[in-house]
C-alpha cells in the first residue's frame, strides 16, 4: 500500500500494528488530560494531540478508556450528543481524571 506524503513533504507516522503498541503511544496524552481535571471525550483528546487511529477504531478507543478507568486514572461522568464530528447523534462518553490522577497518585 503506497504512503501519501503530507502537505509539508514529510511522511506520516505508520499506524500501530497492534493494540498494545498503539495504547502505549497514546496513553501519556490521556494521562495528561486526566491530570487537568477537565471533562473530555476521546475524540477531543485525539484531535488536540494529533493522535493516530488505533488498529481497530470501533473497539480500541473504548478499550483504552476502560483501561484508564481500571487503572484509576479516569472515570466516566456522562454523555455528550454534540461532539461527534460525523453528524451521528449517538451518545459519546464523557470522562474526567480521578482525584488520584489529578494529584499525581495514578498514571
């Protein structure tokens, strides 16, 4: 499969070949946003940090935030129906960092 150069002539990062490699790559951006205490969606964090798509987008974003919750870094705090860029009207999970993440006790 040919690689399309970006407008500045550089080549894009190759996609992660598996979930674990991708999760290791994007995890720090999610930990950083959890430390701020603000509410966020996966889409916002990915867009703000120019994160790559996971190998299986339909499942891996959800797997990642569930892993953040299991590690005590993030907690679910609601749903948002307006943040989907695709025009779909399904609910999107809204998350925030736990108190432990905000104080640096979880990562």
